[in-house]
C-alpha cells in the first residue's frame, strides 16, 4: 500500500471514529463519538442508571492510532 492511499484511509478512519469528525451541534450528522456523547447525556439524566460511557471511549485516539500504525507499518 502506498503512502497516499494509506493517508486517505487513515483520514477516513479518523473522521468516522475520532473528534475530527464529531459534530455535536449538527442534528443529522455525527460519528461514533457524537453517538457516544449523546448516549452519555441521556444516561446521565437517568436516576436509575449510571453512565460510564465517557470513560469507555477515553483514549480512543491513542487506541485507533496505535492499531493503524501496528497494521500498516
């Protein structure tokens, strides 16, 4: 795989799964983090349920970046 196509794929992954593509204020568009943060808001409003979603997605950038580097380098 050449570097140009790798960077294009990496950009798409970052856009879909990191803060680079997250759009909290857009009603119809977002990504994995937007979904997780909205779910956390809903769960944190509940008196019965305890939300741990933000802790579960913590360090997501490091995890994604390390997996990409591990696979393609």
